[in-house]
C-alpha cells in the first residue's frame, strides 16, 4: 500500500485506516465537515494572497465561483463569475 505521504509509514497508515474504518458514522461525518471547512479556508487564504486588495464580499464571490459551475453561480447567486476577472 502506498503511504499517504512521504513521512507516513505503512504501519501508521494502516492504524489510521483501521481507526477510520471502525469510527461511528457520526465521527466520519464530523471529520468530513472539518475537512471541507479546512479546504475552504485554504482556498480563501489563497484568494487573499492572489487578490490582496479585494474586500470580503469580492473574496466570497471568488470562493463561490471556484466551487460551483458558472451556470449555478448565476442561477443561485445572481452574478456572473466571468465579471470577476
């Protein structure tokens, strides 16, 4: 089995898989939400770095635009992501 990263031993990876496999569904859902939130925060940090003068509203629009297809953004949020470029 290929390790998750260069600093994770196959044994440690196996223990992690067993812990996740045996975790209750509620814990798996909690971890999923935490991972999603972390991914969004990382994406937002990257947007802040790329657009340092952007205000919070613009950053939120850029975040939404990076997560959803253009047609969904227009339909759900009422703006065209192409206008942000």
